[in-house]
C-alpha cells in the first residue's frame, strides 16, 4: 500500500487546568477541536473517555482542585494522552471492582480502551499516560477512505513537489495541497457556471452529501 503523499504534521500540545468537575466539559471540547484538526475524528470519543477518567482519578486520589496538565501528542502511529499532577506518592492501580470498592474503576476503563498505559514518576510530578490506536501507519499519515485516496491521486497529478519539514521522504506539504484543493474547487465552480449550472446549489448538495457520509461513519 502506498504511503501518505501529503504528510500531516501533528504538533504536540498541552493545557494546564484545575482538576475539578466543571473543567471536564472544556477539556473534552478542546480534545475534539484538536483531534478533528488532526484528521482523527474517529479517535475523539476514546480520547475524551480516557482523559475524563484520568482527570477523575486525580480528583479522587489526589484531590479536587489539584493543579494538573493534559498533554496530547503522537507516539508513532498511536495517539498519546498524558495527565500530570504534583502527587508522587500515591500510584494508580487497577484491580477487582465491587459496589463497595470503587477504586480503580476509571483505570480499568482506560485499560479496556487504550492499547497500553502506564505511569512516569518525576521529581515534582506524576504522569499517567495512555496510548490509543488511530489506524494510521505513522504519525504523519492520514485516515484512509476512497474519497481521500481519489483526492490524493488528483492532487498528486498536479505536480506538487514541496516537502514539509520533518515529514518522511516523498511526503508533501498539506498547506500546499490545501491551496491546490481550493483552486480545484474554485475551478469546478467555474465549470458549473459555464455549463449553466448553479454553483451555490452544487456546493449545498456536496455539503449535504459530505455530512450524510460523516454520519454514516459514526
């Protein structure tokens, strides 16, 4: 199978927050925003679940209001989430969960969703991390799909040759490809107008088709 022609550089990011219930909705929103920008919409729900459980673990075992940090990056083809807090003594564990003994339930959920997880102790903090499968072949790959493959081939025929810094050999700039794709869309609108078709109607129908296919994929 051919590699991704247009390398998708996904810069690591992090956000500091206070481990409180009211912060969870905001963290889930920012995760969705970043992962959709990374082309990883299919990974959003699992990432939100893991982040929620890791933050809840901090609230339950370190304390509500604890200063914490969420960091998200790529680890090869996996998506890596890290939640850090200043408590270095109490280490998270999983184990049998009963109605009387709730400790460890959140990490059992993480263990069931993530490919792997663990703990890193630093001088002044503890980091609980997990890694999720993305279906990618590398950190700069894109999610597969027939429409994506057709567009990749079309943009490749347009002779784009600028490589993205840090991308693998042969991977081209997504920014250059984006500009080329916009030019293609504009040209198609000219084509519609030249043939007596309504460009606005074509855009609306294309958007409806796109949204329908997205819903079917969820």
